[in-house]
C-alpha cells in the first residue's frame, strides 16, 4: 500500500520512494502501545519492512503481546539514523498490530530479520556474516516467539532535507505537505498568547 492510501499528516513528507527507502533500510524501530491503565510505552525492536507493513518479534509472554490482544492500536517510530545510507529524517506510523504464531510467517521473517544488518551491503554475505546471520536466525526460532505485523493507517513524516530547504527559503509549494492545524491555527494562538509577533 502507498502512503496515498492512508492519512498523511506531515508538512515535510517524504516522497513514496524516499519513504520506502528509509523503512526498508531501517534496522530498528521504536514500537509503542498502551498498557491496561492507559500509560503509553515504547521499546526498541529490530525491524523488518515488507509488503507495506512493519514486522517485529518477541516472546508470547511479553506484556506488549497481551496489550495488543486487548487493543491492537499502536505506533512505530523509525529514525533515519537507524537506516544507514537512507534519507534524513524520521517516520512515525499509527496502525493496528496482528500477532502471528504460524510457521509460514516465521520461515520468511527469521532470515529477513537475521540478515537485516547486511542487507544494505553490495553483493553476497561473507562466510562470517552468513554464519552470524544463521546463528541469530537459530536463536530466534524458539517455541515462545511470535511475530507482530503492524498495518499502517496514518503517517507522520519529517523529511529533514525539505525542512532545511524551507528554512533556506528554497522549498517549493509542490514539495510541501498540507498545512496542519497545529501550524495554521494553534501556532498563531500560542504566539498571540505569548506576545510573539
């Protein structure tokens, strides 16, 4: 699915190609959910982007799995820092999580996650890298492990290069995202309240 099929709330959005590049190159994300008493919680996860969805894994006994079963609404934050050679900026997407405990999902996911640190490299993995990836893949394959798929519904993006161009007065209107309520109304109200012109 493309970002055009979901709500995008970004004044400096990535283009579709840059969005896919950042998410595909990202090796980790922050996965966020709500506890039963309403507290937002997030943890850093190794991450795979595939077929327009985010994929992570953990043990079935973890609190986040119980929380997802109770309420699948969640969010994922991916920094460009976690995507070597990718675009500058960050992407957050809100979505709903689906828990997978089937062998078919695990068969493609474990190798994809284990080889993630090497996917940005040219050519084949060295024998040492292949051995490290295989060892990680074997550690992942445990009886308690589940795979969590996050299906995006809303995008919040920051293309840092567009923000820099805007600061320099070089960003075109075509490159800019729609003006958000926070910028169009709330910023002015807050400036008025503080006496800032």
